[in-house]
């Protein structure tokens, strides 16, 4: 198996992930490539891999390919099928190699991981702050920051480098502390509706954070309504974006590792 996007001399099998063998083969689903290939399932035992052909001499790894990869995996999840995503850009020479190199040697591990997943989906919330409101809260709540900022604004000349650096450090620390508090509050509110949680910085230049939750289908509606209520209550200071149900991108590796240890 190859996980490095590249140019191939002939058609190859693009592999999206691993699903139960009884998962419905997607009707009319299309995958990566231009034109996109038709998606089929390669089955072995009680597991299967969604695959599609990649046109020859076609570079893999474009933004359109990534969107197609994600959309296909999320489609399986939305339909109620457990899915273990593979790394974007995974290819095999043939469908037979998918069985020989991926499904056959790891079928018991994948089967246990999919059983533990039990159709659960990932929901991700991305929080971004209204920066003016955030700065006002930080300045209003921290006397040291307010004093240093006032001194900088009142200076007849450009404030010194040390003063600017110190002010920046204090603000950054305060933003990180506020993000941590809000992230913990979000997890406290939504965590009871999930079986696993993963948190991370937002990943953009703007202040914020994200949190992902692994949620059973029976709890999807409650999770969504609770997240929407939280977004409304925070709307004056934080924008919350809810994504889901998604394939369990943040949790698949842990599920497989746990299955390997059984």
C-alpha cells in the first residue's frame, strides 16, 4: 500500500477506509480523480474497503480530491455504517492488493474496531472569538494588561520593544487561558453525550479552539440540539460551528490500536 500522493503510469485503486462487509455499496457515489471514478466495495471476510479507480497519469492530492475523500467517508457514516478512515492518498495497484495487503492480514483487528465503533460518528465544534469583545474582556479583567496597554497608547513615542513584547505575551497568555476555560466548559456540557472526546487548538491564526466528540447514533439529535443551544448562549462573544456527523477521523487510530491489543 502506498500513502504518498504521486503520478502513476496506469489506473490504480484509491482506498478510502474500511467498513463492515455488509455496508451498502454507495449508489452513484463518485470518488477522487478528474473525471471521478465510480466507488465500489472490495470485501474480505466481515470487512470491506471502498475503492475507486484513479485515472492514469493523474496527480493525486488536490483539494478536490480531499473533498471527495471526506465526502465519501462522511456519507458512509451518515448512512449508519461504521467507517475507519485511511490516510488521504492511500493507493494500491489492484483490488487484489487491497485484500492481500490490507484486509486479509488485519481483518480481525478491523472487525473488532468496527464493532467497538458501533456506528458512532464524530462531531466537531470549532470556536472562534469575536476579537474586539475578547480583547475588551481581557483588558477589563486584567489590571496589569490594562495598565501596560494604557501606557503604550499614551506614549508620545513608539513604545519600546520590551514593552511591546511583554504586552503581547500577557495578552497571548490571557487568550490561551480563556480558550482553555471555554473549551473545558464546552466539554463539560457536551461530553456526557459522547463516548470519547479530543480537543485541539483551532489551527488558524485567529484565537479559538476545536473539540471533537464520538457520539452514538441514538444521541445524535440530543447532541446537535445541545450544541445549538450552547452556540446561542455564547453568540455574543464566540462563534461555534458544528460539523457532523463525520467519519471518526480523530478516533479511528485509537480504536484500531485498542483492537490490536485485544
